[in-house]
C-alpha cells in the first residue's frame, strides 16, 4: 500500500528577523494524488525553495497562465491564487515575508514584486545559491530553519548598508499593521483619518510601497481568514465561514472566492488535494 503523508512543520524566525519575516514552513508531501494546489493570496510575500524536483508554478489557476519551473521562487503580493502543479510528491521550505521584509531582504519595495513570480537568485544572487545548498544539505528541519535565520540575517545586514529599510513611511507600515490586526474588517477612511492622511493620499502611498491599494489588501485579508477557516480539518459551513471572516453574506464570499482562486468554493474544495492532509 502506498504511503500517503503530508507533513508541514512551522517555525518562527529569530526575534531580530520578525519585523521582516513572518514564518517558515517546511513541507514534505508524498503519495498524494497528482494535481494542482492553489497557493492563495495572503498578507505575505512568499518565497519557496524546493528540496526535491523543481516547482512547476503558474501565476493563475485555470486561466492559461504559462507554467514555469523554478528551483526556488519569490513572489509579491497577489490578487489571485498561483497554481502549483505537482505529481503528489513535493518537499521544500516556504518563507513568508512582510512588506518591510521586501526592502530589508530583497532591497526593493514590495510593490516591485506585486503579481510577479521570479527566481530567488534574481533577487538575492549568490546568497540564494548558498541558501539552497545549505537547505538541501541539512538533514533536519531545525537545521534548515537555523540556516534560514543565518542567511536572511546576512541579507538584512547587507541591505542595512544602503539604509533602504528606512524608506518605508511609518504611516504606511502602521496602516499595514492595522489592516492585518483587523483581518481586513476596518474602513480604509478611518485608518487614514487616524494617521492624519486623506484616504486618497494613504491609498497612493500604500499602493506605491505594497503593490495593492489598502482596500484591495483588506479584501485579501478577509479572504485569507475565510480560506484558513475553510481549509481546517473540521471546517465550518460556508455561511458561517462568511460571517466569521466579515463578509456581508455567503454570496459575497462566493464572488471573492471565485475572483481569488478561479474556482467556486465547492469546486475548490473538490479539487484541492492537500485539504485535511496536514
């Protein structure tokens, strides 16, 4: 009988990195049905380093986006799911960066990566090559997470020489924190007023730094919350998912779900082979 396993091991980065890096997740999938995993939009800029075969990724689901092979890939904030094609076997590490982390680690505003997937070495150069080598030669998840801490700290240290981390306006960083804390259930105008900015000015500055407008980012945060609830091993009914995550009604959730995943909630649940596996 074939062994069907899906292991996911999460870790927090070193405290000095937590302003820039939200989390690490190591994953090891074996013996699952061949399929397409929807990588949903979220608050994080995601980088994935494969520990086995190259990742086959498209920037959209079922929309004709070309599939590209990456040994390691970095993406910005997205408004739609990426499609990760797999043969039921994948091993790798996912790193979730904050928008501030884009400047600190990649040396560019998160906006420059919005809606894009690029090879990690295009952003980190030789440091990415060393990181992949270290991760692949390590034999435990703990050792891999330690390697991530060490190399990402070096990237931050390298970037601090150019002082580009300070280019993020504190008001933009604060708006991002408030939207995240409210999981998107807050009025952008109210956030702008609390910061002493007009809604229009906040929208311009936020989009220029993050790559999405505050309103769109709030929609992504609500969807991210709904997706977490729907992907749980014992999920709530869809109507309850909609209510808890701040949607006006279930129809509103269904509209956003289709926009962000390319599928209805029911079709998504039927096709997503990783649900309840980890």
